[in-house]
């Protein structure tokens, strides 16, 4: 295990986290996460800020395709057709998290943070952020082969920005 994700987050990430949680608290919004490549790091980060835990409803860690299907309701056909690292699956994960929680906003991460298979791009990550009664947005990032922990840290930044942007 590396130390990068155990240590306190960098100051810019901590500010972004606090801004996102403060905005959610001010607007009485609940947040949820549906994570694959980040393995629960985002949920952990969102629960680290004292006094803001009431803004976080729950996190789903769905690393395997079976977990994405069983826990979030992502269709097996969709996974077979598009692959687990795709825009369509990221959207289905975020929308599944909304359907299976009391959250107002859910964000998903799915990608290759480390060694990828033949033809897969290390550092490719799809995100989706869904708002109850509203739209679902998606984004793709190509972080490159910068290392597992740096990719996951960048995923946290992207996911927090997406959640914050979904708050009026």
C-alpha cells in the first residue's frame, strides 16, 4: 500500500472538498457516490470533514461488473456492449446510485487507474453526475500513465467539481 491516499489531502483538494460540502449543506442536499476505480476514496473523503457528514447519504463501491449490476442495476447487456469503462456505464452508475439512495446528487467514477488490459488506456476515466429530477452530465478524462495514486487523486478533484457544478 502506498502512503499517498492515507495522508491528508493536498490543500487545493481539501478546499474543493470543503466548498462542495458547504454548498451541499447550505442547500440541504444529500450526496452519494458510485465508485469503481476510486474504490471508495471519494466517499471516505466526503466523510472526513467534521460537521458536514449530514450532507453525505451513502457510497457504493462497485469494482466488479457483477457489483455494478447487483448493487447499482447496471444492465449486463450494457456492460457487454459498451464495457465497464464507458460513458454509458458511468451514467448508469450515477443514475443507479440516485435510485438506490436518498441522495439529491450522485457521482460515478469508472476507469483504468492502473495497469490496463491490451488495448485499454491507462488513465482513462469516465465520470457521470446525476441530479434527482434533473439532468445527468458526463465527462471523460485522459490522465495518462502518471501512476495509480495520482490518477485517483485527480479523479477526486474531477468528481468534486462535477458535484459542485450540479448544485444551484
